[in-house]
C-alpha cells in the first residue's frame, strides 16, 4: 500500500485532478473534505480554502444558495479514472457541499 503524502519530483502519477468544491462557508466543512481526501487513494498536492465573500450566484447551480459559500481548490494525484470518479462521488455526499467541479491533467 502506498503511503499518502506529497509526490516526490521523480514520482510518476497516473493522473492529476484539479477540483473546485463549493460548500457552506464553514471550516467544519473544510475538515470533512480533508477527511474524505485522506481516506481515498489520492495524494493531496495542494489544498486552498477561499473564505472570501465572492458572488457565488454567478456560479451555475448555486444561484439559489443563501448565505456565504466557500470555494476549495484541491489538486490531487490519483491512480486511474475510477479513483477520481469515486473521489468526486464521496465529496458530493458530504453535508453542505453544494457542487464539485473537476478538470483532469494527465
């Protein structure tokens, strides 16, 4: 089993995903997201929580959300498309996560 952590410069990752997660503006949600990331077979490369008050009504699907919305940016390496699908599925099931967007760079 591969130890979780950050990739070494010469390590080859099967895939790299950039995830944008929109959730309720609360650090407890941020903690739940990091818990899911540590339980999956993905290596967390970057994690940035944007707690600024951006206008989330301009994001498709969040027009009717009331209250502050936090934007989390996550870069993770993973071992195949199936793992990415599972990761997105688990992130979408977290309470107070409104939307998960992703782009894949191989």
